[in-house]
């Protein structure tokens, strides 16, 4: 389908308490003309916080942060629906306002097919002065300066990189961490200096395995896993080319002590693992096993760092992210395919798996968002979801729709912000998604930066669907938004 009607001047004046009401304001519904004029007068016409002006653009006067519109009940199947307002693909680097929710957006890349990696990973360095982007055609990775928009304008390119699973250092702005074969390396993107932090071919516990099994070729977190936030603890799988490239061993490494804490061989029947990683504070190893995997690695599992004790916390592994809840506790936020919710699941041995689809009592988990997959209902949900928990206490949930699917549920073609509070989970609208997903790299996969200043996602604006040529969209979060939403 095509949504290329030109956005007229009145587009940004579309109004209602639903468009941009106060956080405590009413839900969807048409507003009085006076509300429209007031909203139009308040709407900033320059980049939002988190977005940066293109060279030569006039500096914008500071404006009060716009509140976010609350979802009436994210755990209900039905909420007010905010359909897309038809508009053309925006010009790169030119800020505009989401016509439904009043948030401040910008198309952050000129090139089509240049986007971020995935919802779980923050593409921005500390301070957000650099961004790591993926060029879909060719599969390359490139670091750009963010001081001017679009990010891929001439002069912003810092360098191309070839690390696997490249992630930013939490403190050093120029430093990327990544893997290469059996090594963990760092790359200073300014100077180009590469440092080998760990070479497992020289480790006394791991090296004999590598010698005995010559088809083994890399250590990996399977692209989705993460280290502890401080980069001290690493949970990795060792992968081989034999036996259909399955995972063959698990290894847990303590960087501070340069010590392998755990090592475990994987039988074929227990190697169906989607990803491997650490919890944010380094307390647990997480193993994203499938439901059919053999115990003790069936389903989503937490393990001690010695890989001696395993505890199943969910039936299987679905789209998810690990993070910290509002109280600072380690959690995973994951799609529950048994109940059609997005759940917040404590990383705790007391957490029980939901094996039969309910009830929630006694499992320790909290349902956050209802995914109303009801094909018989005119309000049925028809999208896929991704989750990003990069900023403590919050998750961003984004959706994507395949060709031929009709937008009808309140969450379809939408991005929302969810409070990770077990006592009062709530959600707020962020933006509408102008995209149709015909191939993997067209999935929205919205991610929030670690400092909470911006959200980015991929969108193709219904152009060349299936050819994987999206652009990067960015939302600047209102200054002080966490305090505003307390």
C-alpha cells in the first residue's frame, strides 16, 4: 500500500487531547478548535532534544518539553486507535512533528538501506556524539559523527569497521568492543588502534577444546546477547562448522580476573539456543533456549557463572531485552507467546516458568502490554513486536506490519514507551510507524539510547517494500521526561 499524500500545512495542526494532551489528559477524541490553536502555538519547529540541527540551520529557542500521551490501559485488548495520517517520506535532516502524538522527529539518514542494528543494542556511544550504523547492501558497519544531520552527510563518516557484535564502551566515547574469531578486541574509532583484550586460543581451559575440535571457528553471543554493563562478565558460545553450524560449548569469562569461570559442552539435543549473554549487573548468565531444547537448557534459562546451576524462567525464548526495572532489579522484558502479552520477568530463581499459558499468580512476572492477537475481532492486533530496555526503568516497544495487513489495533504501526514498575506499569505513545515490512532489515526494531535522550528505528515509508532500503528515523525525547512522568 502507498501513503505518499503530501503533508499540508494543516497537518501539524491536527489536534486533540489525543494528539498531544497532558500526561494526565483525556484519551483519543476530537478536540475543540481552541485546543488546536493552543497546540499549534506550542509546537516547536526546530529539532527536538536529542536531534541536532543541520549546518546553517538557525538555532531554536528553548521550549518547554511536550508531555507524552498516556495509553489508557496497555493491558487491555482495545484502546483508542490513532491511524496513520498520510504523509510523504520526509526530507533528510529536516525536523517535523508526529501528527498524532506531537513528538519531535527527524529522518536521520539520507542514504536508504543505512540503519541501526537491532532493538536490543544502543547504536550511540556515551554522550551520543557518535553512532554505529549498518549498511544493508554489502553488510558493512560504519561510525558517523552526530553533530549534524543527516548523520551520513559528507564529512561525518569516522570510519568503517569489521568487528563482529560491535558494542560501545560504557565510559570511553571512542571505544568499541567486539569479537573476531576467538578474540575479544577493542577498537578506538578515532585513532584506529586495535587492542586484543582476550585470545581464547591461549586460554588454558579453552585452548585444548579448540585444538581437539578444529572445525570450531568463533566465540559469539549470537548477535542478540550482551555483556554485563561494565564489560566485566562475558557469556559466549563457541560455534563450529560441523553438525549444521550448531553451538558446541558455553564459556563464561571474567575480564577483571582474566579467568574462565564456567565451561560447558553442549550436546546436540540442548544446543537450540537463540542467544547467550549476561544480565546487566553480571549476576546471571542468560541462555535463550527454545522450548524443545533438552533440559536443563529448555526455554529461557538463567545460570550461575560457573555453569553448574540452571533455572528455567520461561517456556521458550521470544523477542526480548534485558534491563533494569524502576527499582533497579534485573529483568527481562519479553513477548509471552502463551498469553499474548509482553511480560516483565525478574531474573531470579524464584521466578517460575509459565508452561501452560497461565495463571500469572506465583510466577513472579508482570504483564505489561496486551498483544490482542484476535483474528475474529475488528480490533485484533496484526503486528510483530520488538523491545528495547537500554535506559533503566523503561522499555520501548515497537511494531512492524507485513504487506497486506490492515492497521486496526491501537498498537499497530505504533511505538510506545513502557514504565517497568511492577506496582504500576503504564505506557505512553511515542510515534507512528510509516513502514511496511517485506524483509528482515525493514523491521522497525526501535531502540532507545542508554541516556534516554533519543529513540531510533527503521522505516521504508512504503517505498520499495521487500528491497531492504529503509532510512533511520529519530525521535528526540522531551528534556527531563523521566521526571515529568513520575
